C-alpha cells in the first residue's frame, strides 16, 4: 500500500488543482501497489490538527481548469512554526504525529517560499517530503518558473491593456498596482507585455523626479497619457535607505494605503496632472489557470509522482533551462529569487524606452 498525503499552503494561485491532479493521475497510472491519498485541509493546519479527508481518483477529475485549491489553504508563518499554538500544541511534533499516525510514505507540499521553509524543516525531522513550486510572484529559488505566474501575468496584462483606452481618452496618468512585495517579476512581465511606460519594482529603488521627467518627456513628444505598472513592494530611494524598523514606522504613520497612492500624490502635486490608481489585487490570483500553467503544473505533478515511485524524497520539482529538474529542498528553503537590476530583461526594457525611475 502506497500512502500519500497532500496539502496546499500559503496564498492560493491558479493551477494548484492541475498540479495535484498531475501527481495523483500519474501515481494511479504507474503504481504497482494500491494507493491511498490523504488530503490535508487548509494547508499545514490540516496536518497539525489532523484535519484531512480520504481522496479517490474521482476527486481529481474535472479540476484541471479549476482555479483555487480543492483542499483549501492558509498561512502558517514559518517564524512561529516552532512556537506552541494558543492551546500549547507543539506544531512540529503534531505534524510528525499525524504523518506517522497515518503511516504515510510521503507528504506532497505545494507552496511558495514560506511553505518550503516548513517543508524543509519536516524533511530534517525525518519525514519524506516532495514539493511543487507555486506562486504568482515567481520568486522561488531553484526554479526558472513557478505555476500560477503566467496566469497572473495574463490577468495583470489584461488590466493594464484596458486602462490604456480610458487613459488616452481623458489624457491622464494611470497607475496600476501589481502584486509583488519583494520581487518584481510579475510587474516587470505584465508591464512589458502591456506597453507600460514606467515600471517600478522593489529591486530598483525609484527617484520620483526621474519618474516625473519620464512623464514630461512623453508629454513633450505629444502623448496624452502615461501608464505606470507599480509593484506593491516598490520603494523610493529614500525608503530603500531606511532600516527595516524605520521603514515600518514610516508606513504605520503614512496616510497612503499603498505605495501607488503615494506615487500618485507626488506626481499630481509636482505636475498638476490628473492621476488615477487601479488595484486589481486578488483578481491576479483568481480564475482559471491559463493553458501554459495547466500544462506546466501537470508536468511538475507528473515528475513529482515519478520521484515518489522511485523513493526519492527531499526534493522540489523545478524547471531549469527548459527542463524539469529535482532540486534539494535545503537549497530552496529560505532563498528568494529576485530581479537583478542588471538582468538582461531589464536592460532590454530600458532599450525599449521603459523608465524604471533609477
């Protein structure tokens, strides 16, 4: 009997169901043993509190195109994972107990950066773990691509595409705030795909005067409008020079709900132009996965199943140089893949005339 546990942790995204389906369909097709699948509900919470349900192949039928996750998800911060909960429960020991109580052969974990830290901790505690890389931010170390990213790029691009016509009609400056606290991959790709004039990302602190200079240059060249794609984690050069503590204190006192509104206020005050802010927010994580993500997540899931059937544990299934690869969890956990200011894609965007405010 092959017993496999599965959970989805952290923020949801498109193609989580497609990835789980890829794992299960391959296991059922290739395993020479009988198979039992245990789905833990609401992420690591399900593993901690032994909240699960038995799943059959029928549960994974018809979910390839379905967004979200059939298991539900939650955030269980890694920084508190080794602290007892409000009832004194040792979360790590509880997860180990559930794993061994069910006599699992492997735990399949789908998640992003924080999720992988906990998965690696469980590996070090002796559990057999295989992980899959999901996040719309594409900021997970050890893989060129994460599933959910391309779907989110498509949505953010559609939003900016729609803004173009109203911005042109009214002769306004429009800011579209794209998800991404620490990494600018989503903003960079959506901004380039939609023809944004200015792209602000966390990795390249901006000078507001250079942003305004780019807007004025467009005006001088006869353009009626300017589109800015701004990552929610974008930083001014002044803010980037602050310590984490100083920056946190500044944000707590700020009258702006996010950096996009602060940028909008500065542009309006210094230019007199009409500025509008659009925040698509969680729309970027919702809806059906795009065809690319359906195929990609299915491939990752299938390869994860292959590792399980071979008894190869302690790996994330990733994507490097157009090939599916296995990456040791200890190399992934705790590392972020951010945009280098010197990256080729950034240089090419600048050659196209896109301003990054630096």
